[in-house]
C-alpha cells in the first residue's frame, strides 16, 4: 500500500520559477523584474548599514536563544507599533492598540485570517482586483470566503468610482482588505480625498478594515505613508493592520512582521490578544527572534534610527528615479505617453500594461523577466540598462 499514491503534483509558484529561469540564463544583459526585492545599482539585495551595525551589537550582547513569547519580542512590538501608529498615538497610550510579532507580513496576514475565521465566524473577506496573489490563496486556506472589488481595469487605470460602488454593496460586517500604500501589484494608490471616501463607506457598511502595510517608507516617506492607517485607526473602533519589515529594513529572509490590532477599549484588546496568542501557538508557536531584535535595536537607538531612515529615503528616491528614467528612455520610441502611468505609480511595483505575450517575448528574446500579468519590479531595474529595457519594450510593443 502506498500512502502517498493519491498525492498530486502542484505547479510551482510562477515567481519562484522565474528565479530559476533567470539564474540559468547566460545572457549578461538579463534583467530580473519579477521577484519583489529591492536591488542596488549592482543588482544585489544589500544588507542595510543600520542592520549590520545592529547585528554586530547583538552578536556581542545577546545572552540567550530562549523563546521570546507568544506575542514576540516586547521591545520590537513596542517600537514597531509606534512606527505604524505614530510616536504620540493616543490608541497606544490608552492601551487600545497592540502588536503581535509574526513571521513576516505574510504571517501577519495568516494570523489575521485565522482570527477572522475563528473569532468572527461567517465573515467574508474582500480583496482588490488585482491584488497580491498570496492574498487569494492565504485567506482561502484560512477558510474564508474570498470576494473582490474593482481596483484596476483592463485599460490599466485605477477605477475608484467602481471600487466605491462595490464597497457599498459588501454585506455589513465583512472584512475589506486595503493596501496602505504602494499597492501590490499595480502601484496605483488612493489620494487622501479618496481614502476619506472609502472610510465613510467602511463606516456606513460597518465593515472591518484589514490594512496591509508592507511598504512603509517606499511611497512618500515613513510618516506620510502611514496617513491612511492612522486615519482609519483614529476614526473607527476596530482595525487590523499587518506590518512587514522585509522591504524597509531589508530583512526578507529573517521573516519579521507584526499584526497590529486596535480596539474600542483596553479591556477588549486584552481579549483579542489572548485569542491571537492562542491562534499563533498553533501556527508557529513563537516567532523567530533575530530580525525582531535587529529592528528593536535600530528603532530604540536614535542615532542608529537616523541612519536607517536615511537608507529608506535613499531606496525610495532611487526607485522614483528609475521610474522617471525609464520614461525618458522610452521617449525616442514615442512610448513615454503610453507608459506615463509608470511615473505616477508608487513603490516597488508597476502594472506596466504589457500583455502576457509581450512579457513572454521580453523573456525569450531579451532575457527580461517579469510575471505574466505585466507587473514589473521597478527596484530590479538597472540605471545603466534602462535604454536596453526601453528598446526591448519598444520591440515587443510594435
């Protein structure tokens, strides 16, 4: 008898498949615009100087490898909550908000999904169309009914009116997932006026917002990017916020993140956090310590925090320059206007508007790799090869 005879093979993750194809490509001009990591001008994903300094300190001062508890490193959760909610957050000062450490932002999303399933039974979750593909599978795996609201149309335009109309039809009490900034995968963000309109619909329909905040600091700045998160937290009795340290601290492989919860009272927060700790116990027991200790050390040391803030700003500025540089490189081909949206999008990703067939040609003919939807990781572009990229786009767009 074969116990595993009925186990079928699952197709590999398309983005991870791109990694393998890219690595085996001998073309020296190849570009990896698929995998969502920041790259420096040399094509490397660097370790931030602030992180290196913090790690050296930890090597000399760390005295234990014991577990750090169900909610994670207290210093990490304290400082990360302030980074997300604001240094003078009334919610934190009144003990109506708290953070639970998770293995990355993805872990925070799964913890939120399981919390919704077990503690808010019957609630569905609504995702933007498009959204990060893992949102789809993760919440389905958590046992939630997944539905969608419009966000970007077939012409690669943000369709806010359609989004708002759809939100008004969501059943009262359901959960709506919103991207705080640097929308993944499109790069299209809402204006402050639009965020206020969404807030009013969420309030009217008594929806529970789950705000995915994976790119703090990559749109306009660490404080500016938190504007919508803090608005919703201030105006609504309950909000779920997932935070990731992968991008802004460069701690991709360290899996460092948190789920921040706001409640109407300090007493209710205790109830909610007791549930989160119980759920997390069955997911990962306790979270990994190293990345959290690094972040805590950086945020607790004012001089080191300043070094980190400057590094985040440098990454943000470089990505914005790459966007504009690509548009400049497209001008000789008469394509700058057609792809002008790339300049107005924010964060690491861009919905280029290229078709699946054009993406395939870029890979096969020019060794330029991106996902089939046409989503490109702008942070993977190379200043020295923007003209090469523009020429290739022009050829497949002809």
